[in-house]
C-alpha cells in the first residue's frame, strides 16, 4: 500500500511533520522529486531535525529512498547522514541509480542566472542549490546520473561532454572570467567547478562511498519488491502544488512536479500502484511564500472584505485593537509560526488561507484527505479570514488562473470567521478533535466542505503528539 504526501500550497506547509505522524505506520519513506532545496523540520523527543534531502522518515528509523525524480547533491547527502549519525541516529538511505546528480557547475550557474533574472525583475527566488540547472541538463540529455558515479569511464565521458559546454556558456554568453570570480560551492572554486579532472576525482570518490554503503538501487524495483512483501510505502513530495512546473505559478515555480501524478514517475512505481493508495494534501492554516510571484491574500494588500461576519468597504488598514494593521497581523503570524525558510532562513511573506489555491491543488492531485497545520498559530486573533474566491476582470472565479499575469490581477473575496483563544494545545491534542474550540472547528469544516475532502489531521504544534489524527491513511 502507498500513501502520497503532497503540499497543497506554496511549500512550507509542514509536510515533514505529517510524514512523521503518518510515517510511524510506514516501512519505507521515498522522496519522488526535488533536491536539497526542500526543507523539512521534524521534532522528536525535544530534538529538532532540519532535513533538506534525507527523507523525513529517517528520524523514525524508516528506510529512506531518494527516487529517480530527485536531483541529488552528494555533498549535502553525506553531510546530512553524518550529522544524523552524530545525533545518535543510524539512517538507512537508498538512492535511485537513475537520479540526477547536482554538480558544482550547476550551483554556479543557478546563482549567476538568478542574478541576471533579478536585474530584469524576473527573479524566481531560487535557493541557489543548482536544482533548476540540473533538471535542465536532465531534460537536455546531458546530465550525470547516480549510476554514472559508479563507472569511472562513463563518469569521465559525461563530464568531458558537459563541462566544456557550460564553460562556453559562462564565458561567451555571461562574459564571466572564472579566474577572477570569488564564487565557490561544495569546496570547489569557480574555475575548479569547470575542471573535468577536479570534478571527476571528487565525484568518483562519492560514487565509491555510495557503493561501500550499499546505497544505489533500482528504485522502482526496490519499492515494488517491498510492497509485494506486504510493506507500506509513503511517497513524500517536496515544495507545493503552486510551485509545480506544470500546475504551478509559472515561471515562479520549481523545476519538477510536486503533485501526486509525479509520485509514480519519480519513484518508478506504476500509476495503478500509486492510484490505489491514499493521497494526503498538507495545508497550512494560513498562507506563506518565499520569493516573488502573486499572492492575492497577502496581508497588507488592499482588498475587499466580503465575509459572513460583516461587510466592510475598502482595505484592511482601519486599525483598532481588535482589528490591527495587516502588517502587524503578518508580523504576529510570522513570529508565532516561525515563518523563515528552513533552507535559506529568508522571512516568508504571509497571507490568509487561499481557497482557490486549495481547490486547484485538490483537483490536480486527487486528495483523499488533507491535514491542516499551524492552527495554533492563529490563536488569539479576533478575526480569522479566508480568501473564498477571486474577482478577476469583473468575474468571480473559484480557482487559480493559468497565467501569472491573470493571477496577479486577482482580488480576493475574504470570508471572516470568529477567532479562537490561545489554550493548552497539548491537552487539546490529547483529548482530540472535539476539544478544539468551536470556532476553530467551524473554520476547518468550512475548508473541508469547500474542497470536498475530509480532514485527516490537525497540527497544533511541532511535536508528533501535538497532532490530532482523525483518520489514518494506513489504517
């Protein structure tokens, strides 16, 4: 049986925590896309583990698999494994032989390209980890795969083709003198990143360590064998639906497909195997975003309030003690929710929950259930709002437009809910769903009705025992 975990928003929804909760019943946790641009935070027994590449199940002693849909930086992978071992864990990680390898040149190009885009106001907000350039080389059929690291002749052949191409791009198109730039990544200077011999020796050594630790596998076969043996597999997506290269806010997206359809492609499992399982969307009780791109419900925008509590004309800036400035609400949520990127540390933009976004996500991945995190963060607000629909060019719409330009013109129609008080969340989590304040339950039930999907879990804090589980996808 499989359970697929998908981010329903713009990433940072708390997928790692939900994998930790539901993953207790899993035998294997497999990542199916993305790389070390994905931040997952798992808290266990008071210890916080910040992972960017190793699957979240490693904290619970589950077998972790990085599927062929992933792009893998060996330096990051080994650093994370070594750090986990120093913290007393013994992670068992398998790596798809068909997964693509991030090279220092990819990180160099990622940072150079982002600088160029920022000059033209097209900055995507990349983490600079080389993810996009690696996927570009994958599609261009010139990338290096994990299997290549295990074969010296093949590795050298790949590098002798790829690195001179990249050098010409940097020198002839970008006009960069590699000898004079001070950029350095993963222990490589800029010049060394384009040197075949230097890269060959380091990545050959990575291949030797991978082989020594028995990590490379044919991921599809490995996972299929485990399922056939009666084991349970959790498939873990990175980022979120609106960052999907096909279904997201293009071009402000990642370079892969976080949506559930890619769980089959990126793991090597058949679509019927994935489709026969559960698909759980993970939602933050509000919205956050790192980087550029539209965000109609962002706090601080001038928006019409069309809600169940009161009709208010104009923007939200008429501040009172009960209705503070939007910027103050954003700061409150950001601080209470720790809204800073796990990988980058950048402060996230904050807004109200966006229902058109969730409708889009539920349809794109076919959610069988969803989990809502950070319900506790909104406690203490007099009024909690939700973007119920958009007004676009004189029309009311209930889902996300296909283009960034049209989405950027959307004005949200906000629906208001009475807030709920700050309480002993540990006690509420222990007692269960009925112990939640009635206003919080009304908020959750509204969302469930709107996306026609049941609430499987409610996160009230970072620890596993601070999550209310209403329905378990493995049971």
